[in-house]
């Protein structure tokens, strides 16, 4: 990912390894059953470069990012009708 701050710096964030961990949780019951994947990135590595306004050029680490994804199942019958289907982690 590349972020550019007008007239100042370019911030490049390369591939990261989930150092904060990944947690899976089941939610719901029966056909409404789903699972969540929660991912955290700690100490994100980046490279800063740019023109005269970029006072702190170079490599660095810091910050964190947390996000989650909820997975739901669905099946489609031969007639095209969609129905919920349970998904879970085991």
C-alpha cells in the first residue's frame, strides 16, 4: 500500500505478518451459525520517503490494525431459492 501526503511524504506499507494473532469464534445456532475471524497486526513496518517536507524519512515500525470478518453460509436449491446454512470452525 502506498500513501502520499500532498507535497510532503510517501509512506509505503509492504506485506505484513499477523503478529497480533488470529482468533476464531463460533456464533449463533442451527442454520444461523457462523464464525468470526478476528485479526490483529502489531508493530506495522513502513518506509517513509519524500521531498523537503518529509522530516522523518526512513524505516520504522509502530501502530496497529485490528479487523474482523464474519462468515455466513448459504445454499441455493435447484429452483434457485437461497437458504441459510451453518458454518463453523472445528
